[in-house]
C-alpha cells in the first residue's frame, strides 16, 4: 500500500497524493526535499511539506510566468529568474531565441541537482544551454548587490515561509526595481488568493511605492489547490499589460512557440481579475 503525502500549507484545508515510489528524500542545507512518483501527476517535487511542481501540470505555471512578461515586453533580451531550481522557468525563457541570456539564482544546489536527476523532463536540457548563467546564491542578496540590469525579472519562489519569506518583502521588490531596465517587468509567484489572500494584499502594498503599474494575473494550476493562482505584475509602463490580443499574437507567432496552456487570448484574459481578488488589492 502506498504512503500518502499530506501537504501542510494550509490550516483546515489541504490535499494528499499517493507516494507510489519515493525517489529522493533528504534534509538539504535549507529545507526538506522529497521527490516521488504519483499515478495522477507523475513525478512530484515537494519542499518542507508543500508541493512545488509536478510533471503533470508544471506547464501551466511555467508557461504563464515566462511567456506573459516576455511577450508583453516585446524586446526582452536579458531575463533574471530568482528561484526556479527545477529548471522549468529557465526552459521556457530559453525557448525565446530573442532572449540572449537567462540568469538564474537558486539558493539550494540540492534542488537543482536532484531535479536534474529525477525530474529531467522539467528542465529539458536548460541547464546545458550556454545562454543560461546559473548562480547558486541567495536571490535577495543577489539583487541587492548586483550591478546587472534585466528586461524581465521572474520570481519563482516558494511560499512566504522558510527561505522564500524574504522574497516577499518590500526591500526585495525595491532591489528588483533597481535591477530592471527602463520599461522592464517584474513578475512574481503570489499564491492562491482564495486561501492565501494576504499574499496578494501584501505584495500589492509593497510593490506600489516602487512601480507605476501594479496588478495581478491568474491561471489555474491543479496541484496549487484552492482555485486560481495569482501572479504579481509590476512595471512602470502601464501599456504593457493592456497590449491587444492582435499584438501579442504577432509576437507569439514570431517566437515560434508551441505551448500547452499559453495562448495570446489566455495572456490577455488572465489580467481580467475576479471581484474577490480585486478587493484584496487595497491601496
């Protein structure tokens, strides 16, 4: 009989997945890491009792957190990823041949190594791509100290507990703003608003002092239970999230992408927020 993985993210609400085969389980320098096989979602990676990614539905999260800002920007050549140890975000960013370099800053080397070994389909060779500059370092410290500039910054963080907590602070967002080129875009993982509404409120309040246009967009990722997932959006160019479908469609076609979730229509529609999420965005 299979062991059950019981997620511990929420009080009074959760999910469980059968651990049909445990591939790796160890306490790393920073967190508890487990990778296991599940009959529904394929291979699953969890940190500190919380599902981070699965082979079955990772494409939704990774496509929407990369292609939306890159195609909205339209001229992105340098992309910075904070986190993203499974390599899925780097994989999608590198699919844009117009992107000259992707810098990825991941705090936990063990996550990278074990995902390369046990979840190779997610990175799909991204770690061998010469356009990827992988740094094993603290992402918050990196943006505080670097002299680099990027057109798009993607924060692929865990939830705001443990090592990921610092990536939700106003000081971090301020440092990211300093690292963006003019018209650059910052996007962030912002949880599931129905059960993590404070993440939307806090990020909206903390991003607001530093960016002219702060908003959120959404996608439904099955293993991030609770309904729609929110992605933070921050830039000084308010026109970027209002680009019409026709313009995004031309960029999408020119990029030659073949996606499983992302479409230009999904891109534009994702910015249309339900009322309950808008109410979380207090000013």
